[in-house]
C-alpha cells in the first residue's frame, strides 16, 4: 500500500497542489506575464519547426530504403 502511495498518490497530490497555487496566484493578479514570449513566436516559425521534426523522423527510413534500392541495382 505504501508503494502505491509513493508511485501514484504523492505525485498526483503535488500536481494538484501546484495547480491550486498557480490558480490562486493568477486570481490575485500576480501571475506571470508571458506576453513577451508569445509575441516573439510567429506561425511560420512553428510550421518550420514541425516540418523539420517530420523530416528528422522520416529521413533515416528514406536513407535506409535508398541504400537497399541502390544495393539491388548492383546485385
């Protein structure tokens, strides 16, 4: 039972406590202002990052396929 508490209940309690702390700070008007960070993010930057991550994930498979295809040309 103690093992279950350590693995499940304690982390959940920490998350809930953190959420209440953030909510109460925002309600008091002392929350963090992320407007300077959000204003620096452009939609084209996000799209470029997503395409780059897709390319990074796909390229090893394409390279492996290309190497096998090239090897079959030479027997």
